[in-house]
């Protein structure tokens, strides 16, 4: 048998198996709590790197040595280490408004 014939047989078996799997999966029904737990798991997994406000995020911060605790003079910092400074925009119009009683 040639390698082309073997490749065709393997492709046929894989496609047949996939079609049978999809026919079986169409008839599969799962209860609502499984979908809720699956959604919660996906939400936690997708936001795993954003652990702000959770108690175990403090454990990671305590175990890392703090680089910002030692302050260096600004003359020793190279430009790549200095934080970006945002310009302060001042408006020429004052921010004020009148609070009125609601009409009855």
C-alpha cells in the first residue's frame, strides 16, 4: 500500500469519527448548574492575572522584594526609569452650576 492510500484511510476514519462525535454531542443535555459553574470557571480563568482586591493577591506582593522602597536620587535614574509626566490642562471656564429644586 502506498503512503497516499494510508493517508486517505486515516483522513476517512478521522472525519467519520468527528461526524459521529458531533451527532452524539447534539443529543447531549447538561443541567443548568454545570453551565453556571463552567461560566464562573471561565470568568476566573480569563481574569486570573487581574487579582486586585483579593486576599491572595497580597501574598504575591509580600513575597516579592520591593524595588520602590529604596529611593534613588533623580540624578542616578536614567530616562527609561523616570515615570512619564502628564501635562496639567487648565480650563479657562470655571466649573459651576446651579442646583434647583425639582418641579412638583
